[in-house]
């Protein structure tokens, strides 16, 4: 749920030039959606009992772009469809990158595409003027 915390922080910092890009890895629309995907109505019910919604879907439109979304098609923790939905709600410019890996191992990509995606993000940040 770290991506939800990052989205919340980015929303709070929007318009301040506090960050040059937002990278979300294995992100989801909300905690309730992840719980529902894992345990159906029971998961959604338990998620509703808590105070924290971790609702990135309602916040993502308010963050400053550019945004990068990284996801593994083999992720069995956060379904790919939840991050794709979040991606669709995000402001432009935005970028999607996927790998045939799981939830917490994208950095093990042997093709070099993961490292290249991070280099691309860094190059965009270097080009942005400093506040």
C-alpha cells in the first residue's frame, strides 16, 4: 500500500514543485479493491471496518505529472486491472511499463527494461527547471 501513501503525499504537495515525477509500482485504486480482489465481499467488508481507505483513485487526478506506472503481469497481490484503472484516471503525461514478473520483484528484470524506465524518469527530472 506504499503507492497509496505516495499518491496521498503527491496530492498534498501538488503545485509546489516538490517533486519532479511520481513513480508508482504495483499500485492499486484502493485498499478495498485489493481486499475485494483477494477475498471477495468478505475482504471488502473487513476493509470497510478500518479508518484508512488508501483510495488512490479519488486522489490521482490531483497529483502533478509526469507519472510512471510499473506493474508485473504475474502480480498475485495487486491485480493488474487495478493499476490499469488507476493509470486511466491519472493526468497526462503518464507512462505505463509492465514486466512478466510478480508483486515485489520488478527490480530482478534481466531484460534491462526496468533499469531503463528508471533512467528515463531520472532524465525527465534532470530536464525540469529547479524551483
